[in-house]
């Protein structure tokens, strides 16, 4: 894995750790409500769903970190987990908010391109 690809894979992993924290810890707090444009009531009602979503983001981050620590085998892992991130980002953009395409899918797509070109 090239250094540039590894750095971008690390950035995508860090983004997903950030998403985990936002969704599992801050969802119903001012930072989370402001970030996601939520009312206090909706945030309280959907807190468990957001925590579940945050957990999935944590699994994506863990897979990407695993890929960085796995030498040559890490390339296949990174391709798989970046593919998952891209699919999740496209689905989120179609079903929730187009911003997700740029915040989640685009960095993963760039990382995947660097990985496959390197």
C-alpha cells in the first residue's frame, strides 16, 4: 500500500471514529443536534437508532485500521472496507442527505483509487 493510500485510509478510519462518537455520544447533545439538524425531541426518540448506526461506523473504522496493520493482506481488507464505506455513503446520500456523498463516500472513493493505482 502506498504511503498516500495509507494516509487516506487512515483519514477515512478517523472520520468513522468521529462519526461513531457523534452518533453514540453526542447525538442528543447540542453538538450532535446541531451537526445533524435535530430537534431535542427527535434526538431523544432516535438515540438508540443513532447509537446502532454509530456502532456500524466503528466497525468500518476498525476494519480500515486492521487493513493498515496487516501488511500485504491489508490491501484486500482496505478494498473491502472502503467499498463498504462507499456503498453506505451512496445509500445515505440517496436516502438521507446528499452531503453524505461528499463527507463519507468521496474520501473513501479517493482512497480506493489511490490504493488501486498504487
